[in-house]
């Protein structure tokens, strides 16, 4: 299989955990380069079905010629609405490979990578109105502080925000190089790449509403997945992983277990195993993107 577009992380581990019924219906909410989807299809019988979501128009070029797959060019935040409309509930499993693909990072003009010059964009859906340029140039102090504190966990978020507000006076910061130049006084000299990655991550999450989409999917998954079905999520930073871990462990996004008057907890999934699964050293050496990956598997408990 050719993975020039995107080398899928934890491919065998994730799909093997996901597909328990070859005749079942599965959902890949992050189609990307199609690596996970193609492997899912290889494990399905002629009766099996796969529904794949991706809001990036570039992903359509990788849709396999297979009647068992339905591609939905939309944000997976609305997966429940589509699955209800198409009468596909409940499904046997949902897979999510979160974050951005290698293709989105490497291609010129998308603005996801700080090592490439180009427009400040970062939109997964290029038809969306909100871009990184809008965030950097039009967001107020409170909004910027919230993004850098909560989405990037940046230690000098206040200084960074003040610097951006000052640097954008009298001009519009429209390119990656101009942005890097504008915040150079905030960028540590010893770890510039790590710092810029955090800054870009924070802006990208805001532009694409990534955490809001994940939160909605997790909440909806209880009603989407049938008993003994699987929820398999691969995340790449602590913000995503914390949400997935909290939901699997408690049934809510805060991670606090709630019980009714009889002592029963409303925990729709059981995490198996309890700990996150990480890539092997061999996979990390082959695919650097895998080094921060964590995969969690939830098994749908009996319907209540």
C-alpha cells in the first residue's frame, strides 16, 4: 500500500481492535489519505460497510473504488446527523486518527507547518471563513490569551499575545514568515521548533474547532455504537488524549464519575486496555509523526 500522502499511525493495532464483525458497519471519521479506511475495507466481507468523513477537499482524491465505502465531505462533528439521516445507527465501531495529516503539513500553501513559508491559513476545509490570518490579526487580547493558554499551553502566552497585538499595528500579518518574524522576541533560541509547533497547534485548533468536534463525537458515540462495538481514538497531544481518557473512564468529558441513587455509574464504554497504546520504536523510526501518538480503545457496554 502506498502511503506517500499520509503514513497511517498504529494502522494494524487500531483496525484490528476496531473490526470485530466483517459484516458490520464502521465509521472512519478522519479519512485523510485513506490508509486506515483501506485496511478496514480489507477486513470487511462483501456485506460490510464503511462510512468515511473528511472536510479536506484533497482527501477526495484518495477515495478507493469500492462500493462498500461512502465518503462524506464534512466535519465529523456532524457524524450523528448523517448516520441518523442515512439510517446507519447503530454502527459496529468508530475510528478517529486526530490532528492533521502528513500531506497537510508538507504541502505548500496550507499554512500548517512553520518550516514552510506561505499564507497564514491552517484551514482543513478551505471553504471555511475563519483562517489563521483572521485569528492573528483580528482576535482581541482575551481571545488570543485563551487560545495560547488552553490550546497551546504556552508558558509566555501573555507576552506572546501582547507582542502580536503590538506587531499587527499598522500592518496585516499575512504570511508564515512575517508571523514568525513578528513573534521572534518570544521564541526561545534553544527550542524554537518546539515553541512554534505549540503556537501553530493552538491557532490551528481554534481555526478548525478541533476540540469542539472531538467533544461532540465523544458525547454522541454512546448513541451511535452498538453493544460490544468499539471506539478507537488516536491522539497526538495531551488536550485530545485527556478528553478521550476522561470520557472512557467516566462517561463524561470532565473525567468525574457520577452514580445514581443505586450506585450505578453512567459509563457507556470500558477502556481496554486501561492504558494508552503507543507505537513501537520501529514505527517511530519509520514515521516521526508516530512519536507522540496515543491510542485508546473503548468497548461499548450494555445499553441502559
